[in-house]
C-alpha cells in the first residue's frame, strides 16, 4: 500500500479524518502499536503536504490526464505500443545503431572494428511479471530468461546479467534470496553470470506491504545484427516451439492449474539460439524476436511498422508449435494464444536459409517450422483454413487472469482523445528536457 499516495489524495479532498483513516490502514498491514501507527500516519501527512504541489520547471510533473491503466501501458496492446512510440520521441534521435525508436528487443551501439568486422554491444532490461510477486523464484527465473532472449534475438551472445530488486517494507528478506536463486539458476544453466545489481525497498518508508518488483538486464556482444528493421519482402517467417514464461505461469497460477507452470521451466529458446550460433547462421537471418509483447499479434505489428512490410501468418502452423498442455489450458480458458507471450523464437530469413536454420535448431531437439511470409505492403494478416483475417493487436494483450478478463481487451471509447493528451504530454516532456539541457550547458 502506498501510504504517501493515500495521504496526498486525502489532502487534496480536504479529508478531516485523514490521520485516523491512514492510521487504520497502517494497522491493517503492520503489527505495531496504535500509537506508533498514528505517529507514522502523522509524519506521512507532513511529508505528503510538503511535496503536494511542487513548482518550477524541474519539479513540476508533466500530466496528461490519462492514467497508466486507462491507456493500457504495460498491457502489451495498442495503447502500450503507442506509449512506447512516444517514449522514443521523447528520447529523440541518438547515435545508437538500434535505439528505442526501432521498438526492438534491445539497444545496440557500435564499439569497434576488428578483423574487418564491426563489433557491437547489445543491452536490454526486462521487468519481472507483476503478478509473480508472491513467487520470487519463478519471477527471477523467467525474467532472467527473458533478458537473455532479448540479447540473442539481436544476433548477440550474452556475456553477463545484472539484477534490480525492490521489496516493500514488510516483505520477508527471504524473498530477495529466493528471487536471486531463480535468476542464478538460469545463469548456471546458460553459463551467463549474474555479476551485479541493486536491492532496495519500494518507496522506502512510504510503501507498506510485501509486494516485490524489479528487473534483470543483460549485456551481449555481436558481429552480425538481426534487428527487425531488416525484414524484407520475399523472406519466410519461422517459429520454434513455445511453452510460455511469466505470462503463462501467471495464468496457470491464478486459474489453479499449477501443474502447467512446470511446462515453462526450460531453456529451449536459448538452446535453439545456441544452435544457430554454433552453425554460424545469424549472418543469414534478417530478423529475430521472441514472441512476448502481446503475443504474435504484437510482434507482427512492431515488425511491420519498423521494417515497412506486410507479414502473413498461417494459424495452423503456429498452433502446432505451442506446447500442448499450455494450449489446452489457454483454449479451456478462452484465452487467445496468439495474443499472449509464448516465449517462442520468431525468425525472418531468405528462403534459401530456411532449411539450414531448421536443421540446426531441430538438431538441438527443438521444434521449428515455417509459419508465414513477408510481403510488400503493411500490417499483418492471419490465414485460417484458407481465409485471410486481420491480425492487428487488441488494445490489451489477451486477458489471462480473472481480473484482466474483467478489465477487458477493447479500446476505450475516448481512445483518440487519450492519444491526443498523451501526444501533448510527450511534446511537453521533450521541451522540458531541452530546456534543462540548455540550462546545464549555459546556453
């Protein structure tokens, strides 16, 4: 619980009983004496009042009037993708080879040229699945695996990982160790060491409860890049088998199908990538990505937008590559398997490279097949039984927990108004950055 936020909302309303109400909320969570809870509530209100209406160009926050939840930020759908496009606009043009404007899995900078080849450093960070706070090991395992996937799909070999863990004030210290154990399990299985990190409380003294959040970053090196922008008409689309990770685990946990979680504990994706590197194939691949953000639907939109091509997928081919137990769960719960993270490897390559790619990956014991093609045009299409259907992502990824089903997947009626408000906030943020940079430079 964010007691500072609770206090600020009460102050804005002018609530005369704020201190008593906040004291009661604190006592619901903390096992302390009432007098101590009242002291905490009183101090919280003092601090909240002091920072309630900050002034000045640096301190005053930029507000769009649109909330994160309303706009679907983090929900891996149209609203989330739109917000990320705006993030790239705020950052602006960089000297990176791949930056946030590419909507790719990682960022890339060129560091040197050796033996006639450019060398690249590839960086990324992934956040833990928010619903896995009560399952620290699982959260650590899946976020570490996700971080490594994002390095591999850029055509890079990962060399190190780092972690960032935040646990709320009442969380057990054991959560930290459990989480680190999950990360280090992946580190040991993949021979990519976890070398550094940070451990903090969420909100310091102002957030009580035992919620955990955080992320894992990874660093890789590459000679040949496989960024999404290189997808070209005439290419074929290949996909490996997928059993999901944090998203599938969350669905299984919150629908009491806990045995499905075991299907997600593997490093199949990484084994497939290692096979590609062992066969020296990354240089023949135009693009790679992991099927995560909003499922194949979301990846198709991002690749199409970035590379300015149309992607055509064959549903039956993809269905055959989803772990049977996972697919059975999703279908029984009426969850669109094409709109959730399957953690499969999606590759785009010229037709003459497809056989070698599939031979290498199958040689590692991983299933793979051609599931589509790249064409001239834009957007994405899904072919089911010979019938072509639209394949655009929904406003949010497929609803895979009871509360997500309640929230729904449809765009709000005033989505265009929200977009305009978000646009204005992004422009304002860019202006604020420019003013502060100019001030620091003395311009």
